[in-house]
C-alpha cells in the first residue's frame, strides 16, 4: 500500500457517541470518568477530559440505539486541511462543508466506505479554564482527582464490513500509516491498525461479522498509568459497570487495557502504552497470522467471546 | 519565532557520550541500564536500549573528560534529509557529509552555535535480534527484565552560552517547535524546550553559566512507568550511583524524573511523561517567569544547587 | 529494654485531631481524603476511611489551636484489656474508666509521660455499610474512587520532651516493641519507632525541641500503592494544600511517603510500606547514628527544615 | 470453630519444593526470581529471597515428581514453641524432634491430616550479608534489581482430601485463625484461608478433587507492588514460562495475583495485598457461596480450568 508521506492530520478529534440511556451514560462519562460537561445542545451533551486542549472530546447524543455518530479529525494547518479535503473528494465520499460546533471551525464532512460519519477541520477554540483552572499552566484544566481521571481520548476502533477497503480509505483520505494487522488464513484482514504521528494507533478497523455497516467496536481513553487502569477496574466494579475484559496487555501494539460497557451499551476501553512510541518513520507493518492470534493476549489471556459478538448498534 | 511547518526530522537518534571512566561507565549503561553492547570500535562501545529499532542508541567513548560528542537526528525521508541539509547549510554551520557508523547511512555533520557536534541522516539499518529475540514480534528485542530496563532514549539537554541563538538554530535547521521556556526578569531565556512530533520535548537548551561552550546538562532515557523510576532509585542506591535529585515531578512539561550521575560524571535522567502528548499542532508556547520558577518543581521540591553548578565537561 | 512478650494491643484505633479551621479541615478529610462523616457530636465530626472496620477513624474537633486529642488503642481481647489496664495503672498514669463514644465500648483513659491523652478499649461496633455497600463483601465499605482513597490509618508520630521516657512507657503500658531508633552523638534518642504485630511502626516519638509537651508531629494514612501517593501529590497541588516534603522514600523503615499540612495546620502523612513486614518476632532494633541520618532519606533527599520546626500546636 | 487466642506461631518459614527438573527450576528461582543460593546439600539447593531475615526461604530438591516437601513454621518464642508442640502431640500427628538445617534450630516434625510434612521451630540464624550488603541496614540483603525481585515468601496453598479436617488441624495445632472460606451448596468447604498476625492468609487448603493426598496447589511470593507483578508477567513471557492466569485481582482476600508454572511443574503465585491488613482481632470469617464464586475474580475473570485440574504431584 502506498502511504502518502505527510502529517496532514494532527490527531483524532471529538467523537459522537449515541446512547439509548442518556442519563446513565452521562453519569458514566461525567461522574466515573471525571469528564466535564461544557455544553448541552438539543439531545446532546458535550464533554471534555481534563487535559483536552479543545472545548470538547465526546458528544453524547440521546438516540434509540447505541453506536457511533461523527468522528472528527483535526488537520495540522489550513493548507493541510485543503489537501485532505481534496484527497477525500477524490474518493467520492465527501459530503461537503458545514459549520463546526462548540468551538470547532469550518468542517468538511465525509463517510468511510462502511458508512461511518467523519469530518475534518482545522480551526478550533482552545479551552479556557474557569473554576477548573489548573495549578500548572501547561495543562488544560485541573486534574479532577476522582474517578478514572482519563487524560485524553486515545483511539477509535470501528467494525467494518470490508476492513481492507476502509483501511485503504483512511490511508488515502487522511494520510494515516498502518502499524499492525491481523491476516486470516483466508487472506482477509481481521483487523487493521492505523496511526498519526508517533502514536501506535488512532484508528482501527475490525471485521464486522454481521456485515451490518456503520458500527462501533469501541473508543478508548488514555489514563496516565497502568495503576490508573487497575483503579478504574475497582471503580467500575463498585459502580456496577460491566467489565468485559482485562486489565491485561494486548499482544498487538502492547497496550495495557481494560474494556467495559458504558450504560448505553457502547464498549469503552482504557489504554496505556507506557513509553512506547512509533519513532521509525518507515516502520514496517507488523502482521499477525491467525495462528499467532490464537495464543491470546500478551500474557496468554484468551480474547473473550463477547469481544467478537458485541458491537454497537447491537444487531 | 517563525516555526517552519514540517516534520522533516523524525526523532533524536544516537548520542555520543564521553567518559574519563570508560569501564565504570560501560558497567553503568550495560549492567544497570540493561543496555546491550552491539559493537566496539576503537575507544568506543555502541550500546542499545531494548526497544531501540536502530542498531545503537548511545556511543560511549573513552576520553580525558566527560561531556557529549555528536548528537544524531534521523530525517523522516530522503527528501526531508535533503531539505534539512539545505536549511543547515544556509546557516553556515554545516560541516559536510561523512559515512555513517554502525548501521547508519550517509550522514551530514554540523554544529550548533554553541559548538555541540550534530548530524542528520536518513538511512539506517534495523536491529535484528538473535539470542535476544522478543516473545512479541512488535518490539525490537527481548525485555531484559533487569536493572532500569530503559525502553528508549528520550531527550538531550545541552548547556549553551546563548540559549536564544541555539534555540533559533534548531528551529530553523531541524524544524523543531518550541514547547516551553523560562524567561528571566532580564528578558533572557534560562532554558528552552523543543520537540519533534507529539513528544513534548526532545532537545533542550539550558543556560551555561560558565560560558564555556559545548557542554552537556544531561541525556534522558524513558522507562515505561513511574514505578520503574522508583525502582531505578533503589537500584542506583544499592550500586553506589550518585542520586542527584528526584524522583519528583517537573513543573515544566510535567515529566516524572530522576537524575543521577553516571560514573564518568555525566548527568543521566530517567523521565516518564505518562499519557501526556502535545497533540495540538499549534500549541502556544508555555512561558514561565523567574518568579514562577522559584516555586520549585511541581510538588514543591526546590531545584537542587548542583543542578545549576554541574555540567560536563566540568569546568 | 525488657519487652513483654505479648500481643495484647491489636492496633492503633481512632485518633482525635484538633483544628482551629474546622470547616476547612473537614473539607480536607472528607473531600480530599474521601473519608465519610458518620457522626457529628458537639464540636466534633467523626470520620472514617473506606476500609475502616470500626465506626470511625478520626475525630475532628474544633478548637483554638491545632494538635492532637486522644489516641485510642484496641486491645486484642477482654483479658488483654484487663492486663493492659493493670500495666498502665502500675505506671501511675491511669485516668480511670469512661464510656466509649460512637461505637466504642468501655474505655480506660491514661496519659503518656509527655501528656498525650490516650485510651485503650476492647469492645467496638463494626461498621455496617448502607448506601456505601461494597461490591466485595470482605471490605468495610465501597471504594470511594475519588481523592486520595486512603484505606486506613497507619501510625501516629508524637513530639515528646523525653523520647526515652515515652518509649519506655508504651513498651511497658501497651506492650509495644521497638523497631528502629535514631541515637544522637550525645546518647539521646532523636526518635524512636514502636510497633504492634507485623507492622513496622504504629507509634513514634520524636524529640520536641520546644520542650512544650503534648504536641503532634503527624498522623499517617495508608493508601494501597505508591502510585496513590503520587496521585495524592497532584490532588493536593490542585487544591492548594501545602506539600511539605516528598514523595520520597524514608531510610528508616523504608516507607514511601508524602507530607502535607491539613488546613488546620496538622501535618498529615501518606505512607506505603510495600510488602515489607516485620516477620521476625525477635527482630533486633535498628539504630541509626547522627552521622547516618545526615545522609538524608533513602534516595538522598535532605530532611526539610520545617520537619524539625513545625509541630502542632505551633508554639 | 474455637480458635485459641494466641500468637504462638510468628510466620510461615521455609518450604521445600520438589522438582523433576532441578536445573531448570533452579534457573527459575535463582535467575528469574533473583533468589540467592546459600547452600547445596545432597540433592537440594537452599535459596533465599532478598529480604529474608533467615538463611533460606525455599529448599529446592531434585526428585522424580513435582510437589511439596516439608513446610516449616517459626514459633514466636521458646515458650510458644513448647505450647505448639504440646498441641500438636495432642492431635496424634507429631513425628518427634530433629536437628534443624541451614541455620534452623531444633525442629519438631509433624504431618497434617492430608499427609503434608510440616515442622515447627523457634531458633534461627539471621542472614549476614557479605557481597550482597544492602545500602540501608534495615533490610536483609541488597535489592537485586533484576527479575521479579520477590521480597519474601507469602503463603502456601495445599490441596487436601478433607479441607475441613485440615483447617481444623492448623487452627488447633498452630493457632491459626480463619479469614475466609468457600462453602459449596453441599455444605463442604471448597477452600479455607488461615492466617497468622495481621496478614490475611498464610496457609490455605483447597479441595483435592483427586483424593490423592499430600499435594500442592501453589506457593506464593510477595513483590512490593502490583507493577512488579505486571513486569513479572513480561519477564515470564520473554523466558517461556507458562503463565496460567492473571495478572488479575482475587475476590477472596483481594490479592492482586499472577500464577505461573515453574519448570518443574509446581504452580507459583506472585501476590500483592496493597495496604490491606486484618487489624480486627475478632474479624468474622467471610464466607462465599458457590453462587458467589461463579462471578469469577474481583474484576470478572473466570477462574481458568487448569486451576482446578493441575496440582503437584500431577496424578
């Protein structure tokens, strides 16, 4: 796969999550994850993690069914945005410009081949803390000191009917580079990991066994330490949140992880990469065979059944 | 300061350290830091951390006095290398091409305004593990499971007669962006932090109170966790290594840190950033005043005296 | 010193803290330490840590000056209580029986030679969680998942005019064993550590340079991990609490520590001992000389000046 | 069950492990666990953890089949030893006195009702470090800074044909107190936890489904932190050691755990209790029903099948 040599997209931006249990989901993000609600518009609450430099991180929207709404990506510059829009339009999947929301400037809408709503923007307001002013001025707002204390959004993992097509799309349209992938014995990719900059992954496509389209496997937040993730497990245990799997260590990209289901049914991961970065600008992709995957996670835990049967919307 | 919009340099590459106590320094890096010696040429040992994708991380050279030799930077592509060489030559500080060493391809030499030897290259061999093959194929070699287990080199902090001139140089020549700085009441910068990609700093210039030139404040390694750094303190304690300061948390860039002196006299830091990344491509520089610095580190520890009186070479 | 062979006292029980800033102190213990108020009687709030099996851990009392009120100790059995009362009465420092408070049964009052109010009891009510019921039934109440999450009280450190006399008293009266001590060049003890059971210390006497009497150096809480203590430092930083010293590791008894001043002025420690226990029933006392103490803490940090000038009440 | 009110036994002492793969088992304990061999007598190596105050912790003996040899317990005093010997003789399971080995004084031999060899002693030599002298004089020897760095032995878990009979025996003979137990729907105990002093368990009996007798479920070591256990998993992964289960957190007694099989086939646990201690001298036993156990471990992981099918000797 020809990967364009560029860094046009800086990072994964705000993601919209859909929930049929709005109040409970809001409690999960606001009270257990210590996120702050910065706006409420229509059926949506806009929530931010404590070190989010933008105005919001997650848009939580009341709907009939769980799932993912629009995923946003921030371009590195005005020029970079133009280049990306041109690249997206060339794929025929562009949906045109719209006004941004809650601090976000002009936004170009598009969809990936699986139908996931996406957007790219460059202009953004920076969060100005008020009663949550931090003691150290190089962080966005005060460390909450409660709940999971997730610092920032880390990545999104979509279910896709055609993993190869979607992966090729984000490589072309967003300039993402692949880091790792699982190739089944039949030659198809079971999952494909893509990244911006030094992070080992920001967007993942996993095989949607239902062939439904436009479904979510999970979004992930990044606490600072593995200990934070162990504490998170205690917090979820005490609060009756379904812990699906972990804490454990992924073989792929070696992230320390914990998976839970928020009350709306969406799978949420907490992931810590330690000091691991992808420094090599030409890093060869790491490919895992079906047999290698059977070994389970890094320390041997087998992937839990529901990991391959639960996605949102539930179909 | 006009920062060029580019990512031409991927990361800090191998650094040469000079030591008047070669055997003891080698013991420090090989036995306490669990680095592996991959080559011995002349008076130099080439050592790698366990997750270094290149052949070596530190070149340790026996000399009369401690200090820093050449610092290398890896370009992101062949084109990027050419652009950087042109930018360096435009400053008048270029020293021309040379063959690389120990797996490194053609290398362009230069010096910063303070006289620190530097180099930029693109081609590099990737390490192929032999008896140190890792269990997971997405890491460069086996986790050593002994000593400090530093995963990778993190950054370098130079002493400089003229911090402003040196900072402007790495911005122009290497395309680095500033992240933070200390501005004294007299308007001069006491220290200036620069970064590539998402890391919050890779190169730092600190004021050289001696006006000697070409001196080192420290190099830093990145273990995976803060607990690794606490354990490192125990290991250094047991092995008679001078612990200068820490473990504690920096106010600037919020790194959790430990400073020791390796037996040759060079200051070595162990630094952990947690999940903190500089995602914002336009992040405004964070400037600290002299008064703000007087508050000490993040949790109030005052900067130790020797931090401002010890550098290598000792003059 | 003849140490009686017994385990008559099970552990340090509730401690009364005096504060001239009741509301702010209450906020500190309740909101930052995640303690729960279980009773309010007169000028006192009774607060418990989340894994306290009794009804309360700290009695916080509004007074004119900071300091320590009564320290309680729980006997191991009814017979043990009788033996201790007899031993205390033999010292001439007994003050007679009183009714216990907030779940505590008959209580025998006494004072140590420095005038610190003490008490010993056996009968105690066990806490029955209501809206704070834990998910796992082998813990006293739900893990709060906010603030410092201190699991339990760990130890108390008194200032004393005569360290030797006070140490001999708790050995005789309470059957405590010494674990470590600092002997100055003049032969006097600068501080003396005593313990019940397998813990390395529960009561400490430190030299009161003011010769005032009945003063407190600090009380300590035990979070589960060193990471908890690092997070606590961030929480105190954000909340404007004076961080006096640490996080660092004590040479004596090797505890990982953090010292802060609660808003009333009392010094509060957070201490973690790792897996270290005093298993040896005859462990020889560890004595540190004045010269050894000059080396500072385990990793070299010098003891901060205020550690030897601040106690409560401030005199 | 009437538990005698005493503290006659101080702690679990050295345990003999039997291995059919002596060299590989020795490598496991010496190289991966950083234990030190202090003696070699006949077919046995005597190994100590770094903070063991006695001369040795584990006696590793070459045999035909894996399993457990003699378990030793240290009495709190000479009088306590006499009381325990009298109590053991009263059960009819005493085997008489023998000379101790490798620093251990006169030793009284006995067997539990399941046939596990046991011994109780009081006199013991204290380890005097030589080339492994610690920097801090309050620890037994230098922190090794390699491998798993297990500080001390923590507990032993036996398989037993009759859990109730064995539990009643250690309560009577050794004065142990029960902390937790699992009661099946048929009224029998599936497992029973007993402790000395403040530790939550030191000896456990688990149901031996084979009714073989004299078998081992596992022995456990105590590293200082949960992070140590996560690192241990990486070390075992790199060294080809079978990781059976974990890292995860037990519901029972809430220990953070990792189970591996040493090369001889014996299950070895690494366990961390955080700051949790059983302070209450009368703590009511915590009983778990069969239904409660079906919920799995604290964070939901189901107990792995081999946990109920593998014991040593393998039968």
